[in-house]
C-alpha cells in the first residue's frame, strides 16, 4: 500500500510538471523580485504590469516576488517550475490522503485528484496562487480535525497566517472558512454538535498572523476594492466557467452528486457540515470561477 501511494504521488507530480508553465503573472513576479533584490526595497510605482496599468505600488506578496526572482536567477526557470509543481503536488496530497480512509477509499478517489489537474491544466502557472493551494489544503484539513473533536495546535493558524499573507492575498480564506464551518456546524443536531470555539479561535489566530504584518490591514481594504473593481466584474478571468467544456460539466456533476450522497451517508455529526461546505463550493464554482480555455 505504501509503495502504491508513493507511486500515485509521483504520478501526480509528473502530471503537474507536464502542465506547469510560466505566463504573464510569473514573469511579473520575477521582474518585480529582481527590482526588490537589487534595491532592497519595493518599487514606488507599478513598473512591470504586463497589462500596462500604472499606479502606486501596493505590497501584497513580498515573499513570492523575491523568491521567484532568486530561484530563477540562481537555479533557472526549470527550478521555478519544479518548486511550484512540488507545492501543487503536496497540496493535492494533503487534500487526498488524510481525508480518504483505507486503501479502497484512496483507490476510488485518486482518479479525482488526477482529474483536478486535468481541469486546471489551462491555469497551472508558476505564480503565488499556486503556492496558496497548500495553505487552503492545510486549513481544510484542520477544519475537519476540529469538526471531529481532534486537537490542532494554536501555533498552526498563527504561523500559517504569517506566512500566507506574505505569499498571496487569499490568506483571508483562512479566516472566512473556519467561520463558515462554524456556521455550518451550527445547523447540525445539538447532541452531536462539536465545540465551535476552536474553529473561531483558529479564525482569530489566522487573522492575527496576517494582520500582525505592517500592511495586513491594508490588504483587507485592497481585497474589498478588488472585489468591486472593473477588472473583476468585467473580464472573463473571473466569470462563470464555460459549461460547454465536458470537463467543467463533469466536475460540477461530480460535485452535485457528492452533495446528494452526503444526504444519505456518513455520521450525523459529519453529514451537515460536509453537505453545506460542498454545496457552497459547487455554488461558488458555478457563479464565480474563471473560464477554462479550449485546448
């Protein structure tokens, strides 16, 4: 079983490597990072935006940009692709192994993990969002542990918040998701409802880890501005997926099927929160996920 799991993980890494690329965002990170490493400071203006947007520089990924530049300049562009592929593979492994109990469950769910790479193949890039996948996987793992009454050390959300906010603005998911879990558990049966306080403490420590950074509070304001910006509401990057693509329809069908399956299986404690979380994920995917290009 161990040998098969190792082979399965290697295959995920190999498939991810075959689809990983460096596009506009990655070159923007590299160019900005080179400026930071050369001047020991962030640029006062947006100098390297490939879309031609100019304006005051906003610090929101201070680890990603110098890291991408250093790896590229010292180890080469393939090393950058390998780094992002390794993080992606680790995130998929965290999604997969801890949540599937036993060999049979892992055999059944492994094709879905491979399918996740296939669906994302047009969007797998060497950029900080790829690094944030691992943070989201860790948050989900911690949420299900807390749901089951298991212990999660308090340094985990604190350290995760400190690191994640320096990698990608999506660290706010580490605050919103625990609150969402607590609300979902709130509607479950009272006799099997776990304590909600650990989830709210997790969210608070994630926020503390993120906002302890000197620019953390500005990131929240920037997030709110970004959600209403024209680039967010007008361009197809953030619009609904193309349902004509068979992989998109199949992915949503699998998600909807899993939602209905949760109604008939699992413990009473797990059923409600899992159902609501999956329902929210499918709903967000329908309304607010980027389109996948035809390839």
